[in-house]
C-alpha cells in the first residue's frame, strides 16, 4: 500500500489548551499548487460536479469578477513556469466566472476572501471537495461566521486569523494542514454522517479515511483579495500500519483533546475503539484480523 508523504506534515500536538492553532508556515511559489498522480481522476470528478451540481459547488457574489480573473492569471502563470506540460491543457469548459475556469485546472478548491465592512468575507468559491460543510451556508460570511461551528474558534483563533488576513503580503504564501476522519472516500463530502454505527475493532483500518486539507493563503496584488486554496488528500487508516509513529501521535491527540474537537474531527462515536486500535498499530500488538 502506498503511504502518502503528506502524513509528515500533520500537526498532532497532544497538549492543550489551547487546542486550536493556525499552524501557518511559508511555502515557495513552486510549491503553491500540488498536481500529482491523482490529477486526471480528480479533474474529471471536478468537471462532473461542475456539470451536475453546479449550484452546490460554485458560488460568486457580484464584484468578484476582477479577483477571479487575477486568480486565473496566477494559475496559468504558475503552470507556465513550474509545469509547462499542464499549461497547454485546455480547461475543459469555461464558466461565467473566471474563478470557475481556474477551478477546472487545479486539484485545489479556490476560495476568495474579500475585505468589506471592515472584515474579510467569503465572497466567491469553487468548492468541489468540501469536508462536511456546504458553500451555500457560508457564502458572504466573515471569517468568524464561516468558522462558527469550530469549537473555541472565537476565543482562541478569531482575532489572530483576522490580523493575519489584514497583514498578509502579496509576496508571502502561507500554508497549513488540518485533519479529519471520514467513513467514506468520497471527495465531495458536504454532509457529516448521521447516527453512524460505532465501529468494530476489526473494521477500523478499512472503514475510516484520514482526510487532510492542505490550505494556502496569498494576497492578490491588484485586487487585494485573499485567495484561499484547499487541497484535499486522504488515505485509509490501513496506511497507518506502515507509519506507527503517526498512528501513535494520532492516538495521543484524540485521547487528549476535548470531546467537542473529536466530534468535529468525525471520531466521537468511535473514539473508544479507534484509539486502542491506533495504539496497537503503533506497538505492533494488533490481534490477527478475522
């Protein structure tokens, strides 16, 4: 089984409070986008969603066209410099908004945060691969509003995020990762599971997917909007058999963090089974599977 390299980028700190952190570093321009071997399949899925579920995956408020055009120029310029083989590819269709055309070229979802009324608001997005949220519920909302369901976001992160957005320079690309757990490998996953059946120990490895969003932020030089990219990457829990260090760190984190965060991560109904399973994987003591 292939073990993804992005596991090394996960931050699984098991100490708190605070339990939430921005965790932002910087990446060079060459590492802004991450085209990989999944590109053909993921772009095909994006085209399908843009065709069949357009209203669910695209949202644009009036006045965001210039910022969308700037994003499209940035994507094309990045391809020309760092992946000229991709620059020659057609977009596969042109939407009414330039952000949609850009979103047809990237494995990343693209979100525009626009400053108005003294705060940054989510005013346009191509969101094909949401992780348990819906664009229609967030469009037009401030950073505080769109993070409303995140436990303690207002207390621990809201001011720091707002300051970061205000001070971000066009020559800086910030990057971070989060993580969650899904019980299906679907990339388009707007809805959380309802009343999930608690897992049995023998099915943890095949039932759950460790899902990570690699997020970047950069300011658009002309319009001043902030572009937020979201690249979803995931691996079955079985892959952690080959990374006992990550399995142990994840077990420690889930065991230590508050229940509200475990619920947000998607593991609340399963914590009593998943944490021991991860520890057994880390220690090499997992019993034989039936």
